[in-house]
């Protein structure tokens, strides 16, 4: 087999693997959507669940840093009243 034939076969194999993975990703995405819908049907807020899932991916220091920045920005915008001690 020529080098072009080998390259073509390898390229086709890569593309077919990517296509299979894309199909799997789509199926998993649909499954996740169904779980969120099920949670919503049970009375939970899907937006908040999504936020929690995103937050749980962070390590503790990243999460603390984001929470501190959020708190700082909210105070600056007057969304959280200053507490005097």
C-alpha cells in the first residue's frame, strides 16, 4: 500500500473515531438534560443545580477566590449592605 493510502486510512480512522465520540457526546448531553428535567419535576431549581455542579468542579482555593470576588463586587454595587460591628 502506498504512503497516500496509509495516510488516507489513518485520516478516515481519526474522522470515524471523532464522529463516534460526537455521537456519544450528544447522547450523554441528552441524558444530562433529562436528569435536569427530572430534578425540576421534583421541585428543584435546575439553574441552581447547574451552578452547584459548576462550583463543585473548582478546587477549594478557586472557589474561595471566586466567592470573595463576588462578595466584593456585590458590596461595591450596593447589593449587600455593609455590616457595622
